C-alpha cells in the first residue's frame, strides 16, 4: 500500500508502537549548536580515554556526512527497566553487586537493531525510492541531541534525555533517511527547573556544572570504558557499583514515571540484579563468559570485571566471605587485578602478603 510522505509519519508511529517502541519523532539532519557543545567538551578532555568520541570529526554532528543524502532522522525510544523498585535495595546492601539496569538483560543493540531494520523495511515498502539506514549506539551519532530535536524530550542536567511520560530509563535508536518527511516540533522546554538532585548526589561528583559530565570521574566510565587502574581517590566513592551506575537517573524525580518494560529480553538473567560481590568475584573466566553471553557486561572483559569487583569488595563490610574472596585472588596473574585486590584488603586492615595462621594440629 503506497503512502504520501505527508501522511507517512502517523503510519510510522503506529508501526513503531507495534514493534515495541515507546515513542518516535522525526527531525532534520542537522544538530545545530549541539556540535559546538561536543567540540568544547572534547577540547577540555572531559571524555577521558574514549578516543572514539573524537575520532570521527564532523560525522558526529552532521548525519549527512555520515550517510550522504540524509535529509531526516527518525528517532525512537525503547524503555528497558524491568523492575522499577529493585535498584535502591541493592545499592543499600554493600555486600551486593550493583550492575547498571540497562545491562541486566540481553544485549540491547541486537534487539533494537532488528526491530529498527524491520521498521525501515516497512517504510521502504510504503514509499520506495529513498535510502534508510538504522543505527543503535553503533555510529558517531549525537543521539540525545537528535532525540530533543525530534520532540522526544529534553536533555537534563545529568546530560540524559528525559521524557515527562517515562523518565530516562530507555534506549535510543535512529533511522537516517533521504526521504523528506514532515518533521516534528523540537522539544524546547526544560522541565528540570531548579532541581539539582543528580548534580548533588553523584557519588563521585562527576558533574562540574549542569549539563556537563566529566567522564573521567563518572562510575560508568571508570567501570566500563577505562582500561587501566581506577584512580585510588575515586575507589572509596564507588561503593558497590561494579558495572555502570544509575544514581543520576535513580534520583531524578521524573523517573517516578519510569514504565516497566514489556520486553522479555530486558529481564535480568543469572540473578545479576541481586547477587553478592564475593560470589561474582569467584567466577572463573569460563563462568564469566558463559554468564555474560549476549550481555553488554562483556565490554569490560574478565580482568576489568575482577578489578571492578575488587573495588566493591574493598568498600564492603569486613565480613569473612568478603575477605576470603579477596584473599583467593591476591596472587592473580594480572597485575591490574592484584593491585586492586591489595588495595581492597588493606581497606579491611588485612596484609595481602601475610598468610592466615596455620591451624594447630
């Protein structure tokens, strides 16, 4: 069935809902002043070791230089929070491992890319003669800026895209197209108002100013992107957050409206939403690979995983399981892991070198 370009957006919206997307907006392929904001951020070195943020030059803020001929960007949102109440309980228990909620289920890239490709194909069938290309976190795309321009929400003081209907626990994806579709009104209100909860409550004070994130202090960066040792002065501030961090979202009043996801793929697997640090620390590499199959947690690698857990164990109470788990890894072959384990043991007043006294015969 053929559509005119003018009526197509309503149909695209309906198809997107059928495919599990919560919202969709269409915008011009120009990100305006957001590009300048990114250039300043990079110039100040706030991206830390994330070289890929600077690698692509103008492609980040001009979709048409990424995919020549791009006229419009269709921006979509998919909610991912499975159980809106559980995060706070885990954070409140220092012997549990806190893992960022977006990563507890199957890797979202595949699921969303598949649905976006289906959507692109339907649009192509309805109005042929144009190009369509889907992106999920996979290209140098300023997706929060595009989402704001497409009317999905505003960028909060924590730099996240926030919507009044559902807060910020969602993934974004884009379809770049050469079809000159009618565009939506950009979102020009900022509903953060005078609230500074995210800035005040960030465990490592990673926001030097509203709307500015210093990635080098951000726990998500430290536990996922950073490859070497975690700066010692930041370790005690990380608590039990061993992969990512959601604090600036959990404290955001708009996330009272976060909707539970209907996607089975986003449901937590292997009880990773609620497990003891010590238990995870004793996984060998094979167990790590088996239990993180198809999960974004793989990004940190096994060594990074042990490094992060060692920090969490260093911040945990000095219980027998905590100290025993650390002792078992004190002579791990990786210098990175050994160093973080030694730090953790010293936090419990335990000399990493000294062996426990032999039992009396």
